[in-house]
């Protein structure tokens, strides 16, 4: 794409009401998940001065409705290939509806795709789905990783997302807010389990192990609207990191926000610092 240097991305929407992210470079633009209506995804793309005709494919992390609600409609409208592993395909075929056979692309966990200079690899995560995955993207020496909807950060996940310039990481809930919340206990137990969602504390613990000189910023994603707030998530993650010896200035490493109702600004991985006014 003319004028694009390296990897850029925007989180169009993140949370239990719907998830979608666009990653692009000069050679391709990829949508990760389509968990909102096709109309809403179009609206969010227009806010970032982009249209569906510019997309080259859709990656699926897992089959839950907040990740595949608009998948079939978007794929049919723009004639896009859908990439997912075999177990996920089995779980989403009814939700996707009728699509052309050539649009169904199987990308097994651990496989990689290349679109010109953009390389994409998937990695397994722990979540209560058929075979959920995260993805990381490379262009030259730049690396972006996306890991949400995971009960814990395994050694394999840690290995996959290490050495990232920018990371999108789940910080789903504040543990005490969840425990005191209105959900039934079996739902709370699921969220807190190893196949549930990552807490603010767990995200901070993972980042304290990951933080290196190369990592510029992490976007906290998939926050619960009932059991979390971005201010609490940032504070808890920062406290967890500092308690493990990670002290940093905002100019060296940033914690950035995602939103359920609006997209993040385009993030160019080549930028060392993102102004708070942009976030």
C-alpha cells in the first residue's frame, strides 16, 4: 500500500461485545476476527479512512460470537479468504453460512502465511474454545503480537510473543470486581480458570517477564465492561510490573488503551512513542 512503511495496526473494537483488528503493511491488509456486524465493521474502518475493498483476508482466533458475528457477511461482501485451523472451521461453519469453497482456507496452529513482506504466524492459547490461537506479524525486524482470550500465559505463548515491538494483550478483569460482581459463580469460575480470561494481575505478571528494551508499548485489550475499567487495568498492571522490579518511564514503555465503541488510532510500529492525545 502506497505510503505505508513497516507494520501499522488499529484495534477497531475490543471487548465482550465484539472484537476486530486490522494489521497492514505496504503489501497487505488483514482483518483479525469479525465479531461485530458487517455494517459496524464498515463504519469503524471508515473512521480510520479505510474500506473493506482494501482487505486481503480474515484471520480467526476462535469461534465465540464476539469474534465471528460478522465473519460470513464481511467475507461474502468483499470476497475475502478466511483463515482458521480445522477445529475452528468445524466450530464456525454454521455461523459463517454459505461461502465459496475457495474462501475457506485452513491454517493449522503453528503455520505461517506470507503476503509479500508481511509474515503471519499463529500460536496456540488456552481458552474454552475448539482450538483457539493468537497471531504475530513480522515485517523485517518489526514484530506485532496479538494475544487475547487466554486463561493464562503459557511458556509457549511467552515464547511466541517475546521480542515484540508492540503487543496487544488481554487484561479482562479486576479479580475483586469479578468476585463481587453479579455473574453466577459458575461463570466467575470459568473466567478465573486456565481456560477463561486473563486478569489485570496476570497481564502485569506476564509483562514483567516480557519487558525488554525492544518492546515499546502494550495495548490492554478485551476489558470487561462489568468487571474492569481502563484506569484500574493500567494501574494494576503497572503495580504488578513494578512489584517485580520493572520500573520505567512512559517515554520508554507505554500502556495503551483499546475501546469497545471506537477504534484506536493507527499505530505505526516504527514510532517510538505514541502521544497521549492520540489515545
